C-alpha cells in the first residue's frame, strides 16, 4: 500500500474554512485511500469536514498532507490541484 507525504501551502485568501474543508473532504470521499492533514501538532482525517475545520489553517500556512492506500497517487494529485486552484475562490 503506497504512502505519500508532502508539505503543501494554502494559497487561497480565506484559509481552510468551511467551504474549502467541504470541497477537500468531498474529493477524499471519492477515493479509498486514507488522508491525514497535520498542522502545528494537530492531525485531522481528510474525510471529516469538522476535523479539517478544527485545524483552522490560515492562508499562506504550510501543512503536511499524508495519503496512504491503493489510489494514493491520484488522490494526492486531485487534492494538490484543488489547493493550487485556491478551492475555486476568486482572487
């Protein structure tokens, strides 16, 4: 089972707020791999909106994104694209 961990940085203006957390979790739910976000010593399940929001990751903050499972690579690619696209938020 592949395990991949990368450090990512939020580029959107609002950080990982409710709408962004929902979009993140929705992508994770489409895959079987486990996803964890780690920031400032706290960890959240990437498939759990409330856990993601509890991290309160602000804009321009780096965090660790860890993915493990048979479809880890395409899941990580989808999440990295979501983050790069700033969760669809306007500039």
